[in-house]
């Protein structure tokens, strides 16, 4: 299911990567790079920064020195399991996250616009707005095309089936009458617009009586003055 969604060229891929694992072996990143090799619609989100081994940091990952993405990476610090158990409010968790990055000896020296859930929200909003603006004309054309296609299908199905018994009977008689008239026109070789429309797109050949008349003309054409269909 994930592969089906991310394969759409209009989808923005939010690729979440744990900071305490090798990002080059991430299944999510590998899938994103397969469908978006240039990285133009993939945003990297680095999580679990606070549980990395001492003496290590996610600075290289966030700065895109290990893997480059056009939209870059954002480092975030989520609530811990204990925070969730204690039902810490999201507002307080965001404040603690901002304090963590601003006081950390390494992350405090980095550009703060690539750290924190707040910056992730802002960046996603801008990217989504630009993406919608770019894709909207194409989406509008697709919708118009689908509407036209559906309207044509409904038109081919004919009028809505009546609910009243009398109207149902009238519709049935009309269909029988049309069929009889079309059948007569086919035998006599007359022009029938309904039959022509039903065969639209196919090869328009002579049918029924018209073929017979052409054969008769051809059969007696060698006799001057003789008209085989005079009494037809």
C-alpha cells in the first residue's frame, strides 16, 4: 500500500528515519529513493535524537551530508513512552523539545529552522501549498476529463428507468416500436439515424435492402433500359 501511494508523482513523501540506526539501510528511504531518485518530493524526518549513544549526534544526517534530499531533513524529539503514560500535553512536549535543541551543545550550534516539530509543520505547510499550486491545473483537467467520461457513460445508458408502472409500460412499448422501425429500415435499405449512431466508430457498410438493391442493379445493368427496382 505504501508503494502505491508514494509512486504517485504528486505525493509528498515524509520519510521518517531513526537517528540511532544507519539511515542508508532504512527501508523507507530506499523506497523513497526508488520512486523519487532526485529527492525532489521527499522530506527526511530524523527522530529518536535524544536516545542516541553518548558522543554521537545526528548533525550529519540533518545537514544532508550522508544522504542528500532536495527538501532537506528536519530533526525532531518526540515524547517518550513515559511522557505518553504520564499524559504530557503536546504543548508542553513542544516546549521541552525546543528547550532541548536550544541548550544541546551540538544542536544549538546548528540552524534552528531544521530542528523541531514546529519548523517541520511550517515547512510542510509551505511545501504543500507550492505543490498544490503546481499540480492544481493538471488535477482540474483530470477532473473535467473524468466528469465528461462519466456523463458520456450516463448518456449511453439512456434515460432513467421510470418508477411508475404506466410509465414503465410506455417505455417498453417505445423500445419495441423503435426496434420494429429500425428492423423495417434495415430490410428496406432506408437511412436510419439510430442504427448509424449505434454503429459509430465501425465500418459503415450498406445493409439489408440496400445491398439487395445494389445487387439487382448490378445484375441487370447490362440490359439497357431495364430497371430491376421499378416495382420495388
